[in-house]
């Protein structure tokens, strides 16, 4: 029977992995959620740092095509997919998740950079 209640965050595990090499990350769901919250704060901080780099990159772009930089996008997607690949054994499908996340992330950064691009001015050449 399916239960439509949230899991007990302080309770013992209700399931186990059959892989004898599996190493639990915490004793309770509450501990895992706290760890995830900490990781989320770190991830958001890193995304904010990335945003500052994207903003500064705007200064080096000549036009909207260079803002979107399709070749650079392809490089980023391939790179993050390759970075995720070694973790596939522990979490199947991670490379797809990471690539999909980065596709959304990059689209948002490009939209933001496009807006920032229009608030810059060209530096006159000497």
C-alpha cells in the first residue's frame, strides 16, 4: 500500500542496496537533508561566482553571436559530461542530469549576459 506522507527524517532506513560495496552517507534522512542543504549553499555560492565571471566576460564580446558563443557552449557541455562520467557507477544517469542542468544554467546565463551586453558601451579604438 502506498503512503502519501513524508518520510520520517529521524527514523531508521526502510530499504537497503544489494550492492555489498555500498557505503551509506548518513544514519538518518535528516542528516542527509542537512548535508544536502549545506551542499546547496555551496553550489549557489559557486554559481554566484560563475555569474560574476560571465558578467565580466561580457566586456570581451563584440556582438550577440559572441555572447551566445555556440562553440563554447558545446565545449562546456562536453566538459561537464566528462566530469560526471566517472561518477556514473555510483549514480547511473548522472552525466545526463549534469548536462541537462548545465544546458538550463547556460541558457539562463546567456540571457543575463545578453541583457548586460546592452548596458555596456564599446571602447573607442585609438
